[in-house]
């Protein structure tokens, strides 16, 4: 049996039982307004693309990264110097994180300037702002993971800023650090948040964001 025939029969078997293609075509078959071809309306898609790059490269990095104070920095050196194309994967992850933050901010600015946050899209605006905050949280938690001097002191300053929040600052500081100082427990918490908690919340919020865009359509220019 030719590979193409085998693949078609397999897909047909699943289609008979799950009826995936029909609802998927209905969901994706919505016409796109002409103004969406303008570059300003591509900022969200570019942000999503860099998020996909972050996810793929991040999964590859976890295969070699070891989140302990004694091995974190050495594992980074291993990735950069010994793992085949490891330097490329880590560089893509690093650059994509910065570009994702930049384009997320530009996307939010575009939505605000064009008035796309107004009724009936208020909830979608809130979801977008929440996704922007999560994007910053990804960068915040990932910055400590190399466990070098720059990462340590930058995280120290960052958590000190969080600790200065009135009333709940001390609670947030201890929640992030796992104590009064940055220790191995801090690294574990940042790593767990970076690869488990934040991705799970991000995917749920992103699905909600896309569903609302599909139902409400893409807003036009002023």
C-alpha cells in the first residue's frame, strides 16, 4: 500500500468517528476583512509566531537544562558549546523572548489606538492585556534560569521591587523567593513557573482570546 493511500485511509477512519473536518472548516472558513492585510493588523500574529518559537525551543532546552544551583550554569555551557545546534536553539529562544515582548506591546498599542478595545470587545481586551502580563512573566522567570551573576542580581532587584508593593509585598516576596533570599528554592520555583504554570495558563487564555476574535471578528480601522 502506498504511503499516501495509507495516510488517507487513516485520516478517513478518524473522520468517520470524530467528524473533525466539517466543524474545523466552519471555524476557519470565516472571511478576513480587507483591512487586515495592513501590517498593523499582523502584530498579533507575529507575537503568536514568536510564542510558538519560544515553546518549541524551550522544550528542546529542557532536554539538557538542569535546574539546580550547582548544575544550571554548567548545563547552559553544555548547551552552548557541546550540544549540536544548541547555541542556535538557545539564541533563538533568547531573541524570540525579547521580540515577543516587543510585538506584544506594539499589538496592545495598536488595539488601544484604533479603539478596538471598545464594546463589544472589552473582554477580549482584558484577555489580551492578561496575555501581555503573562508574556512579561515568562521573561521574568526565565531570566534567572542561567544562574549567573547577571541573572542572580537582576532577579534580586526584580523581586525587591515586587516586595515593595504595599500591604502584600512581603507575602509576594516570600512566595517568589521561597524565603528572604534567592536560593535553590527560588530557582526551582522560577523554573516550575516558567515551564509548567505559565504555559498552562497562557494556553487557556490564548484559546479564549482566539475564540472571542472568531466570534466577534477583527475590528476595522477608525
